[in-house]
C-alpha cells in the first residue's frame, strides 16, 4: 500500500505521485541541516536557507560579482519568509561540481582547474576590511573563532579588530590541559592577521564547478567574509569531505601564495585543539616549549 504521508521537501505523498502524471521540473539536489537547493529547470536554482545559519549568500555573490571577474551565479530574486527562511533564485553555473568530475579528470586537467581557481582567489586578496566581519558589517560564522558546544559553525563571531582579539577567540578552542609554555609559544608565533581579507573559506570540491576540464565557477559563499590574510590558505589544510577533497585542497594550495609559516602554525594549532594530544604535532610542540623554559 502506498503511503499517504507527504514528503517533507515537496509535500507530495507516494500515493499522490502514483495517481498523477505530473512530472515536476523543480527538483531538490542538495540538502543539509536546515538548507536545501532546488533546480528550477536547467538554468536556475533556488536556495532555501533556514534560520540556523543566518548568513547572506546573495549579498556576498553580488559583492564578488561587482568587485571581481570571478565566475559566480547571478542573483535574480531574494525573499525572506515570516519563519526566517531566505529564498534566493539565481542562475545555475554550467557543468558539474568537482567532486562528481574528479574521477573522470586527467591529472593535467586537475592541475589546470587548481591553477585557475588560485588565480581567481588572488582577486579576493585585494578586498580588505579593518575588522573580521561579513560583508555589510554582519557577523561571520566559523567554529575556530567561536567555541560552541553543539556545533562547529553556527555561532556568530565579530567584529574582531586586532591580532590579540583573534588570538583570544582562537585560544578558546585549545585543549585546556596544554601547558602555559606551549600556549604562550603558540601565541607569539601566530602569523600577523592583517590585512583582513575577503575569504570564501569553503573551497571544498563540491563548491568548484567544472565543465570539459575547465573551471566554470565557484559557488556557496554563505560563510564568506573578511578574515585573517592567511585564513583561506589555512582552511585548505583540513577537510571532512574525504580523501579526494584532501587531494584537491593540496593541489589548490600548491598554486596559492605559499605560506609555510601558516602551514606549520595552523596545523599545530589544530592538533592542540583536539581532546587527544598524542599526535606528533602536539607532542613535539609541547616538548619543545618545555625545553625552551629549561
């Protein structure tokens, strides 16, 4: 027997779909947390963002489009509902995301896409603010800068205006058992944060659009904002998207301005945030810090 329970996304039940000859051209192709993305035919998409992460993807897209030549969707219409959902209709970037294309690409094509992406990112590095904030003065969202008990990303942060304020925010995530010597050494070796630079901060392969081995666009700017000048580079060091994304991020880093000091510092910081301090990064740093005091 077919269910009469309506689908939470489209409100059709199995029974209703079975009894109808209607074939919708509106289809959901991504869902996560309280967000969903729908295709409206082949040329448009609808992003439905719930209140859990109250960012403004549309404002970020317009800002990037007005100030760079980076390939981004064109926002057609935006509307906020009474229950705090932001509905945004935008053009669809041609092609498929890099996660889908990755197994089909040659090494030369992967290299070229990474190079193209890094070249576009150089344009973002020219956009500065005197504080950490989102475009328009809104707060940014990043779990490294705000220690939240239940989520990595969904607490607002900012504005932050100095190295000391950035360090204070980052230090809240450190394992509380870290000796003071290691904590102080980490603080004094933190790379300077200014100029605060407009940053995508989520360059995972699912947000890179490609077609025929060529970059066609970069999507999903809902967490973009002004961050430390080295933040984009640091955010490529760790991924929760699997080994292929780790390969992609490493390839992208190869073509970004090299920041060896950031590589070493942020990796050390990351491992000192973990509950288990048995990684070689954490152990070696703590031991070296204690030796410096001797």
